[in-house]
C-alpha cells in the first residue's frame, strides 16, 4: 500500500470520526432540548417533593376510591390501591398531632411499600398490629405512625427521618430494611417524577453528602451524557424490572448487585452512620429489621446480604432483627399475598409475624 493510499485511508477514517462525533453532539442537543416535561397525574397517589433526595411523597388527603376533577370531568380512581387513605400529613395513618402527649411513647415506622401495607388493610399492617399489642400490654400510651412510602430507598428514608423527627419528637424509629434499599435512582417512581437533569443533580447531591469516592462521581458524570443513558441498558433496566415481576433471577441479581457495588453499599454504611448521629443528637433509639425476599424463601441464597446488613446495623448500635429467622418457621404459602401477581409483599399473616417479633423485642428492651 502506497503512502498516498494510506494517507487517503487515514483521511476517510478521520472524516468518519468527525461525522460520528458531530452526529452524537447533535443527538445530545436534540435529546436535551426535546425532553418531555414530567407531569404527575392528579389521580396519582404521589406528588413531587421539592427535596430532590426524597423526590416524591404520598399525596396528602388522597383516597383511592374517591372522585377527582380532571379537565372539568369527574373521574373515578379505581386504582389497585383499594381503600387507601392518606392523611393530611401525607402518611397512610390517622391524623396525628405534632405535639406528643405526656405518658406517650411515640414510634415512627419507616419503610417502603411493605411498611405502607401494599394490598393490606391499614389495621393489618405490622405498625398498627404492633401498636395495638403494645397498648394492650402497657400502662403507657404507644403511638406508631406509619410513614411507609412505596418504592422508598434507604437514602430517602434517612432524609425523611431527618425532616420528620423534629415535628414528631419520636422516642424510637423502626426501620424496615428491604433488599433493594441501597438502590437510589432505579426505582420507577423516581424516574416518573424527576427529569433527566434532576436525576443527575440528585446523584451529585448524594455523592457530596455521603462523600462517595471518585469512581461514583465519574460514573455519574458519564451518565450525564444523555444519549448514553437513553439508548442503553441503564435506562431500560427500571422498565424491564417493573414489567417482569415473575422473573425471580432479575430480582435476585438486583439485590446482590446493590450490596456488592461499592457506590451502593457505601450509601448504606454512611447512611447508618448518619442515622446513628441523628439518633444520638436527638435522643431517640433505632430498631432496624431486615425483611426477607420471599422469592429467596426456600434456598436463602441471599443470607449473606442479611448478615452483612445486620452486622453493619449492630456496628452503629441499632437494635437489629433478621425477620427471616421468623419467616422460615412457617409455610411460604401463609406468607404470600394471594391477591398480588408477585412474591415480594407479605400477606396479613406476614405482617402479624413482624409485629409479634417486634413486640417480643421491645418487651425484652424493657418498654412494656
């Protein structure tokens, strides 16, 4: 091959690279300029939260069987959340005064859709069952406020505690830890309420607040390139995860990855440290229980995650409970919520077992 031929070939390659770069640049501008504004329907149970870390909250005064006015038309909201009522403060519970009465021991129940009580009547959720047990066996009054919000990660829950503790002055916070809790951006509800720019800004805040290493910051900077996330597995994973509820392997891989990935696990470690400081500075105790994934019930391949979380929890002096030790004693059939097409959310009996174990623990702590 002659010099002129080589030179011509190099020129063609360079020209091709320039065209590709220009195309990608124009594509990036196009995707950013024409990004759709995310509008949460008025019929949604959620509203956008001004706090980027929290991202969304339950809609205050929402009822799932109510009629709402949309564009001048009355619409019946027959959602899958049958008979759900959200109070004025944005929680699935009765109305509570911020002021705590004398002789009252107040507990905040923090968690995701399991604590919220997905497809379970409010009175049959673990928080309300525990509240009844405590009040029936004590001379003091117990209040357990159900602050569970579907899809919340540990990071959102910690931010929620930081904001709410000063209003409610709790004596204890009980945190339900589920195996997808290290997830931060992947939950589909977050993707429904935050724009691409807000998602990346949210991650920047997290990286700074949790002092995450360069690797995490670099990963987020790469993710800021719109076309990479728009046409990659990063973007379609949440949708795939959401639409394949029967694909157990995907769930398990997701749980394992979130506890192996350094950026995700550091959020747990540093999050626990933040919780410890918050509880010490404001004189409330923390009880954390790890809720098992029912898809792992028979083999318990995820036992290492339970142990890892419990170990980290104990390091921070939290009262720590592995709920798998309770669940494994009964048939899986009793734990499954028969009205749901998945095996994540427990039945009423599953909630009762949680309440019984927590009652036993609180009794041993001398609260009764």
